[in-house]
């Protein structure tokens, strides 16, 4: 195709540049021009004429993708003496879509990357100079991505947009309707005997002036936000009941989940103040899930709960500062005790309560404490209903706790060998020898190794 394009260029410009036309037809193989001249001036004139004769050739790249494959094809387009244009296929490349499922816009972006690489390879490997490059895709989303800074997108899209912007000019990218895109034959798949003239010579509009090519329609509703990196500044109020903690196996995983929901995934690590805020949200969630009726009564100023409530014996009270239900009592004015005089009430069946017990057992006692020690430590701040029974059941199923408490098993001794059970035989009838490893012996001023053995 490159050879055909050069010969057609030579034929159209032979009248104006006779020497260049003759050389292009006679002394050219593929994209190498190798004539012989006598002087340096003649060589310079030939090079100048060849460049003038071929300065109207434009490289046109089409790219397209489907759920099965994506690819790109390159065409050379030049002006004829009559003023019209002609084009020929130079090269094409396609790939099968990856096994990992990607959306169609991402596949279209992959095709655009392939088109940019194809254009870069054709320009670098060919000694034939193109006056301009035009790259076309039928995806408006990809065009919007290419025309925006790569930093606006997530890593996958940002890396590919950056490569496209580095290898091509953004202004050279245009939109082509899908029905006119010859690269559609690559992405959809087609037998060789089914290929039409469009594949060899390009679409019909390519033989017309660029002003008559399909124009891009402005569409403000183009959905290009799928892969954009979004930035948000502000305060978020999260309902603790909306965060799914079923998959959380530890207290730290639950804190991290709440951090991402409240402060965002890109936020900094939690400090002590933020940890305290999240812990308050977790405690409120336990009480709202397990003591919903009592929580509303006490929050609205009620002095007591219903007689059928399981909190009635604790004389519960509501702390307006932390918005938590606490155990009542007569020690409000005593500020000299090291423990909380009004511990927070928790339900033993809630997952947050169970993760709290596991966290204290592992972080505070390193799985080495018993039920009573863990229970007394928790009681300083939290009042877990039937807490002793719950702690006992959790420690009983804790693998690390069982490993620490398990007494080492004494292996069963093997049978006595036959040589030691002989009766009525003289001493030293059965003997054995034991060798030991070398010992360091001081010999004068040096140290040497000595091996030894003993008879039994």
C-alpha cells in the first residue's frame, strides 16, 4: 500500500517535479528512496523536490472497539492533480478483548491507545513524511477524556489518556459516526472474502475535503463521569445504622470501614479524637438496635423505662453529652474513683459488643487473661448484660486463647529395645557407642577440634 501511494503521488506531481516523479517511480522500494547522483547539490535538489511532491499526504487513523475485540487501522490520504483525494490502507492492528470484563468506553479507550501507538510507529518507521495526522474514534466519551487533563481520572484511565496526549496532538482527534468507521470491521470480526472497498480505500468521505467530513455534534449530556476522580470538601453526617459491618472480623476493620464512610477513602489515618467519635457512633448503634424503645423514652426526658424492659433493674439514665444510656446510681458527685461510675449499657448479642470483647482480650491481655479478669476490666466502662457468660463463650471459642491455656501434651514413650530386656546374660553382653560433635581443645597457643565417643 505504501508503494502504491508513492507511485500515485509521483504520477500526480510528475509534471511539476519531473526528477522527483521519476525517482519515486524508478528508484523506490517500500519506503526507501535510493537513487544515485553525482554531486551533493543534485541530492539536495532531489530531496527538496520529493518533499514538495509528497507534502500533501495525510495519515488518518481510525479506532473502534466492541465487547469481543478492539483495533485500529491507518490510511494514507493524498491530493490528486484533479483536486480530489485518494487513500489507501497502510497497516492495521487488532487485539481480543481481555478476559477481565471491561466496559465499552474503557475498551474504546484501549482502541484509541492502540491508534495512537500505531500512528507513532508509522511516523517513526517510515522515511516518508506526513504533512498532518488525523485520528478518529466513534466514542464521544473517549474524546471527552482525551480533551481533559489526565489527573482528573482514576489510575486506569489517567495512564492511557496521558499516553495518548503524549504521542498525539489533542486537536488532531475527531469524531466519526460508527457506521462510517472502517475499524468497525476489526472490532466486529469479518472474513477476508467479506471485506469491501471501504477497508482497502477507506470510507467515502475521506476522498473529500476535510471541511466536508462528518462534523462532531455537541452533546452536553455525554456521560463521561464513570472513571473520573471526584473530589469533595465538606462535612458528612452518616447514620451508623447504614454502614454494613457484617463482614468485619475485628474492631480495627470496623473502625476503618467507618473512617472511609465518614471522612472518605483518601482521608488521613485516624487520630485519637476521630477514634473516639467513631466509638461513640458504634455505641449509639448498639443501643438504638437493641434498646430502641428505651433509647427514645430516655432521650425525650423520660425518668424510667417500662417494667417489662430488661434495663429496669439498672435504673438507666441518659447522658445528654454523649447521647448514650448509662447505668444509674448515687455516685454522680464522686470524681475521685478511677473507674466510670456510670458505665455504658451494651447488649451481649450485638456484633459490635462481641468485637469489643475480642479487641480487649487481644490488645489488652494478649489472650492470656481469664474470664474474670477480662470481665472486671470491661466493667470499668461498659455494662454488658449477662457479660460474664458472653465473655466466657467468646474466650472458649478463641483459638489464640486456647493455644495459650492448653497444657503441653506428654508424648507416649516407645517400647524398650530388645537388648535391654535380656535376662540371665553377663554384664556388657550388649554394648553401644555414642559419638559426639567436635569439641574445641586448647593445644599450646592454638585451639583445635577433637571428636570423641563413648561405650554403653
